[in-house]
């Protein structure tokens, strides 16, 4: 019940909390898209190539990284070169389909080490190799 001496207060919608929620959601989406970039393997200094082409694999590629020290890693986990074939075969589940293996080698790694890793990977049926490069 309203008293006769009480003034009419117009209805108001306070939008400040709504703006805070919108900015919080916007911040969440901006931060989450920053983490959507796929980094396959460990961080290495990739060689630069002007003619590099983007590969479009059907599934997520298997990342093989060769660090500056020559250590080989498979999807971020260190692996011995002799066990590389077995580990990749385990990951693919003896699939007869072609799959992409992305090799990220530090630019200071010797050519012989990269060729040795590529030679091991070429022994796996269905393996397609791609070498990661950085754009100049």
C-alpha cells in the first residue's frame, strides 16, 4: 500500500552488473582462444622456409620433436630412437589409414640426426611425414 505523500519512483534497470558479466564472458572467450593454438611437441627454434605449405590432416598429427641436444620426443615425451617405431605404431593402433607425422627439429640439429629419425618413421606403413618450419 502506498501512502499519498510518497513520490512515484520510476522503475529502473541497473545495467552495470550486466556490463560486468558481459566483460567477464568476453575476457573468458579472448583468453580461451589464445590457448586454442596447437603446439605439437616441445618448443624448438624451427628453420625458416618461404615456400612452406600448410598441411591439412584428417586427424591430429603425431608430433615428433628433435631438440637442440638431439633428444627425440614423441608428443612431448622423450623416446629412444630405436623405440620410435614401436611407440608410433602403438599410438596409431596398427591403423591401415594414412596418418601425418609432424617432425619439429631445432635448426641447429645435425642433418644426419633428422634423416635418422625420418628413416625410422618411413618404416611405418601409412606414415606421411611433414617437417615443421617457421615463416620468415
